[in-house]
C-alpha cells in the first residue's frame, strides 16, 4: 500500500489524539521503521491494521469506528494533497462517480505501483450506491471517505452501509436524501 495512506494515518492520530498517543501506538504495534513512512514508499497494509489495532487498545474505541473516522478526515487531506483532482466539482455525487475512472486512475499515474480499490457507483433514480472492493480489508476507511466528501460538498445526503455486504474487503454504501420524521 502506498505510504501516503499510512503516513496520513499517523498524522491523523497525532491530530485527533495527540503526538504522545501516536508514539505509543507506533511502539505498541511494533511496526518496522519506527513509524516513518514516505509517501512514495510501499508498505504492507498489515502495518496500517497493526497501527489501528494498537490505537483501539489504547483509546478503547473499536477499530471500525477509528477507521471510519480516519477515512472522514482523509477526505479533506486528499483535497490538500491532490487539489487538481477536485477542480470543477461542486457536488459529491458527480465527484464520487469519477473516482474509479478518473481520480484513482490519476493516482496510478502518480504512483505506478499503486493498487487502488474499485469504487463503482450506480445511480437508480434518486438513489446512489457506492460499492467498494479491494484485496485490502479497508471498507471502513472507504465508508469514512464517502461521508467525508458528502460533508465537504455540503450535500444533504445520508450514507447507509448495506448490512448484507460482505466486508471488510467489499461493502456497499447507499447514498440518499435523509428520511425525515414527520412532526405532528
Ligand atoms: C480524489 C480523491 C481520491 C484520491 C486522491 C485517492 C487516492 C488514493 C491513494 C493514493 C490510495 C493508495 C493506493 C495504494 O495504496 O496502492 C488510495 C487507496 C484507497 N482509496 Fe482512494 N482516493 C480518492 C478517492 C477515494 C474515495 C472517494 C474512496 C471511497 C469511496 C477511496 C477509497 C480508497 C481506499 C479504501 C483505499 C485504501 C486501499 C484499498 O482499500 O485497497 N478513495 N486512494
């Protein structure tokens, strides 16, 4: 996996928790290289899982909750790191539709050894389904990324994870207008 995903995971831990907690996580997870990752380097995704597992033990939060929060935060970091990929978009649906065919394709031009997940978007009337598939078990990060882009574009949409999707290597997210309770 490209170092950018793990380097940013460390940065998120420093910001969302503290630099001391990030250090404790690196020590506890026993990842090689003392937690130093270069953006262009390639590392096993097992290192990201080990770091999240250690953070779960230290923080008491379950790994899926942490991975989802990290994905949400990562959405805005991608905008800072790769601003050219966001030019011309004004809504989350149009943006998400182009991830597979354009943005992840750009990623593989930047990093020829990247193996990006498949992000397939289906639109059926008012409903949108985003399907994630990967040899890596990172569906919770994908969930957070989808939520993050919807929040960024300010769209009034909710994201519901299909409980029937097999996860963590695959997941389906239903994106739709929130169902409102009628006030009587
Ligand atoms: C312009 C926006 C995006 C950029 C710049 C981007 C960039 C990247 C990069 C650099 C990687 C690492 C690839 C590797 O390790 O080989 C990656 C992986 C990943 N991307 Fe994206 N991505 C974007 C949008 C999205 C969106 C919208 C989703 C979710 C729906 C997503 C889901 C993931 C996941 C979960 C991974 C981790 C690797 C895996 O699960 O196989 N990405 N992305």
